[in-house]
């Protein structure tokens, strides 16, 4: 049995609060309705908030609708 481990090339992280350690992700996103302290330090912000399919929209944009 082959047990080769393939490293992840893309690891997305999403949050609305600064207490989530987004620095561990290579595609860190703050949700559009995130707290002000997170929005100030976020690399990327979703186009929609978490009440309007923001997470799904960004996944589709990054991986499906390229």
C-alpha cells in the first residue's frame, strides 16, 4: 500500500474574529462583516458576508469559476 503524503498547496482560512490564527493559512480571508480589528490586518476580504454565502462565493471564485 502506498502511503505517500502530498502536501497541501492551498489551505484557505476564513474568520469574522481576530482570535482565529489566519497566519497559518496561505489564503487567509476576513469575512466582509468581520470585526474592525481583523479587517485592518486581513490580507483578503470576502465579497459577501457570512450571512450572504460569503464563504461559498469565495470558494467558487477561487476553485470553480476561475
